[in-house]
C-alpha cells in the first residue's frame, strides 16, 4: 500500500457544505466504508475552518484509485494527490 496526502480546495461560492443536495452525498462519500469499496483506506480527514480546504490521509495500492475516488471533489475545486511517507519511513531512509 502507498500513503498519500490529499488536498481539495474550493471557493466559498462553490462550497459543497452549503449545498443541500451535495452535502449529504459528501458526508457519505468520505465515509471509510465507501472509500474502502473503491480501494482507498482513510486514516484521517479534516476541513480547515473557513478555509474551504479538505485534507485526507489515505492508503491505496497506487495513485489511480485515489484520483478516481476524489473525482466528485474535482467538480467543485482542485484536487492534489501527494505521494507521502510516514515519519518513521523518512527517518529510516534519512531523507524526506
């Protein structure tokens, strides 16, 4: 499995949290069981208050399933999928 940090950013105007149709879908979409069905394991998620940015820490076999899983978020903003490592892995290889 590979580790990824994901950043989704959207504008206040396109914020899905205030959309009565989109908000319930997003809560369900970010649920661990739903992500697992798509080959993605969610380790953590947080939204920056007032910042219109969602961060996820996820595992998947490779970047493809992560990008596919995040397709709905790309409809309202940007999505960055960043290959990542744990702190322990970075220290073991002595380099970020």
